[in-house]
């Protein structure tokens, strides 16, 4: 998949495609040439997912409001990955 097309995918679509690639790779029936291509595409999709998450975190930080209704910048508090 073209990296320009990958960068335009929504988080959900990119994640679904990434999961499909991982599933096919885990099956162990993918020829080496295809495996390398899938790995490269998966890397691009992972980057697209990370970018979408960073964008969402930034929007959350920018949209937090103080008790008096004024918009204030507050850092996004992410929960640790399990």
C-alpha cells in the first residue's frame, strides 16, 4: 500500500488492516517475498495508527476545560499499556 494512502486511513481502518496482516503472518503460510512486503506495509500501518492516536491525544489536551468553563491546556494522562 502506498504510504500516502496509508497516512490518510482512519485509525480503525489502519488497525483492521494491521490486524489482518499480523494474522496472516502468524499463520506461517506466507512466502518470504510476501512476508517482507506485508512486514513493510504493517510498519506503515503501525505508524499511521500511532499518528492518529497522537492527534487524538492532542485534541483531548486542547479541549479540556476548567471548572469555570474556560478552555485550558492540560496534558493528556494516558493509562499505562498492559
